[in-house]
C-alpha cells in the first residue's frame, strides 16, 4: 500500500520557484507545472512513491550531493563595490535552487547586468562596464558551474549642487521680510521657525564635491526631516525630492522641499490607563512644560520621569496632532500601572564588594499618607544593610517630601562599624539639576582592638547637582558638578560644631575624531574627574565615621581596594579621615576593527587619591592602567586592569553604567 503525504510549500520556496517564471512571457505553459511538480517531489518529507533505493545507472552522471549549489558566483570588482555586489546580487538567491533549468539560468544571467547596474547606481556609479560569463566547472567540489561577474565601476558621481527649500503658509513672511523686528507672538514664532529652517540648510550633510550614494541621499533627507520634527514641527514631511544624475559629467543635482506644517505647543497631559493612581499625580511627576514650544526631547524626558517613578510598568507619550488648535496640542500618556506592592529579589556582583544579595519591598501608596515606600535588605562581603525610604508625590512646583532611615554594618578601614541614620527633608529634580535640603541624625560605633570611640551627630544639609552631559547614561561630552554642604554638631561625649563640604566635578574634553573606512566616525575624548572634601571641627571632636572620608575602588582610585585609602589612627590602623582629594585623567578612544567602527573603546588612565586628618598630610595613592568599554543599551560596560603604584598589585575593575 502506498501512503501519499503532501506537505504545503513554504511561501519562500514557492516564490523562488514561481517568481522567475512569471517574469518570462516566452516560457511554454507546461514548464511551470513541470518545475513545480519537480520541486514538490524534491521537498524533504514529501513521499509519493515507496521508499526504495533506485538502481544505479552506470552510464548516468553522478547526482549532486544534498545542499550542493547549482552554480557558484564569483564577483571580480574593486573592493569599494565588491562586497555590496556579493551580498545583494539576485543571482545569490538562486544558487541552491534544486533542478534549476538551463533556460532559467540563462534568463537569470541576462538579468544580472541590469541588477548589477542598479546596485552600482545606489553607490554613485552610473557608467560601469559589466561582463557576465558562465563557465562549466565539473571538476570543482563547490559547484558544477560558475558565474563570473566582472565589473569596472567607472568614475563615481559627485554632488554638483544641493537645494533645500521649504513650503510656507500663506500668512508667513518671506525671508527678506523677516529681517524686521517681530511685533507679536505670532511673528516671533515665525522668526523661530525660519531660524530652524536655516539650521536645517546649514547642517545639510551632502555638500558639493562629496560622493553621491543612495544611502547618503536618503540619510541627508531624513536627517533634515528629523531636525524639523524634533522641535516645533512634529507633523513635518518631505513635500518632494529629486536627484538629477548626469551620467556623462558624473554629477548629481539634488533638491528637496520640506513642508514643516504648523508650529505646535504643548497642551495639557491626558493620562489613559490610570485606575489605581491619581492622574494628577502623574502630571506632577511628568512635569511636562504646558504652553511651551513642542520639543521631542522634553516629551521624552517627561516619559522617562513617569517610567522611572515606580508607579508605572510601561509609559508611552504621544502628541495629539489631530486637534484643531496646534498651539495647545494635548499630550496623551498611555500607561500600564505597576502593582500596589511588589517584592524584588536581586543577586549581583561587583569587583569592589563581591557577590551581593538583596531583597526589596515596594509599597506605592502607604495607608493614611499615600507616600511611596521602598524598604531594602542587602548583604555582600563588605556590608549588611537594612533601609527604608519614603517619598511623597511632588507638589505643583516640583518639590517633594522624603524621609528615611538605615542600619548598616560595614568595613571601615581596619574596623567593622555599626551605624544608623535618620533623614528627612525635601528634594526637587529638573532636567539638569537636582536639589535637596534635609535634617540628618548619624550614629556610628566601630569595633575592633583600640577602636575609636563611637560618635553621634545631628546636621542640616544641602545638596545641589548639575548634570550638563549630552547623555545621562553614556556621555561623550559635557560636564557635571555636585556640591554637598552640612552644618552640624556632635551630641556626645561633648557637643562640638562641625562643617562638612564635598565637591565633585567631571568633564569630557574632545581629543580628535576616529573614522573607519566608510567615513563613519566618533570622537575620542579625555575624561577628567576630581573630588575634594573636608570636615572642619575641633581636633578632639568625635565626628561619626559615617561623616568622614574613605576612597579607593572601581569608581574612585583604581588599582586599590574598595575604601582602602584613608587616614591612620594613633595606633596605625586605617580609618576615615577629615580631608579627601581625588583626581583622574582617562583617554577614551573608539576602536576600529577591520576597517569598521565598533561599539568598543580603549582607555588609558591615571587615578590618584588621598585621605588624611590634616590637609598637609595628604599623600596621594596612584593607580595606572588600561581598559575597554562596550557601549551597551544601558550604558558603558567597563573592564579596567589597574596597577597600584603604592601596593604594587594588579586589580581588575568591572562596572556597568555611568553615574554622577
């Protein structure tokens, strides 16, 4: 008994069989049916006859092994075009097609010239010389036939001119008229739109004399459109575009006209999907600048603030451009709310403190007060921590109340220290600046032979941080500065006033541009980082060690252990000090591999840091080394090998992300 099993053809296979035939009107009608039947019989798993071995015919040619290409393709062309031709020639799609009929192969060869010319045209070569030859290679193990495509691309086309124009509403002033001083808000808006259009023209990437390629032409048009859409004109579009190529002179004349559309301003934020949490709270968290000119970056910042608030698992903001008034276009926030309570278990690892386990409980709306509470237990080789932090929703001015406390046991120099802290105050975060002021209570008790006495203190503190980087996760230029100032007094054994100050600063300095063979480039840079701190008090004042300084480790002085640089007690033990000085210089350079830009960078660095109880006793510890950076989606993954000049030891430092 015969069993007939027919499996449907996959669409990809069916299209490969039928597509060559449909383009050839002279093919006799029976051929498609015959070829389709042959393909059905050749498919794995299709059985139309009993599975018996066919008798070998001594005079028949030897069958091709499964998977053997029907023919090979060899491209002989300059390196500038060979790779593209090898990847995208239509011939490549049919090399493994079983039972390819000779007439179909001849048709493919006839179409190869036009296909190659089309591909070369996208790279700016419009007068090539192309030869296509078919050679029988029965002795070759690769394929029984070889198609050789020989290409002389000829001169590459260059840009002769580029005209970038814009459509204007009927009531908009002509550029010549716009020189007069604006008299109204509408005039000022039109002036701003004209300046934005001038920036698009000024920043146009395809200048006369540059090579013309289809990819560069598409990129230039889209870059100009994105510039318009990113601010003030989210509904901008390309009205028309044209590239006129003269194959005789090898020149291209480009023209593009943009339709900016109306200028938009932010209207009210509308929250969709809010059930558990107050939509008004979402508006205060987002801090969208209602009434301001539309700015894509501002909207993305508002989206990020909502997403990072902890109240929502997913957030997407979109400007509603279908309304009648573009001067008050509503922004719609589509949200998926987070659970009211959540328990998070988190393992981790760092080269500073080894393996880490943490357990975190989140309550997004505490009964009675409605604040958000985050309580955490953390355990690693260096520290054990139990903490809780409560925060209220921000008010209409962006300020929010917070309160928190923690208990910790950690290594502090050569001692183990049990400490506690209570803190309460207000904070405010904007796009570039974070501010806070708070009242704080500290308690610290160090344990070990000849340990310093315990200390307690209460202080009033102010913190200010400004981040002016081009990216908060992976910056390559810009700078940041942070200042902390505290005024307090110890509580026992005596009340001694003290002042605590800490300043941090970091900047990126351009250090040339690195380009690959395709002209793609990124800037090398020098990263400079400094940190200085001081605690001013009477020599005998028992300031809690949690208010003193220690340094060393992944983010401070590489080549030394975590918090292994400090002052010395009277018996020579390592302990926190009253003065801190840290500096670092790092050269960061993109890596080009095999002529292509990669997501990796190499670094060379020198770090130095010192801690002492007197400013004159600061003795810097120096670390030197090299490392690599990988640009991951969540920030740079950093691996550094550093040598501590003082300790004469090598240390590996691993870190993910950037923080300031």
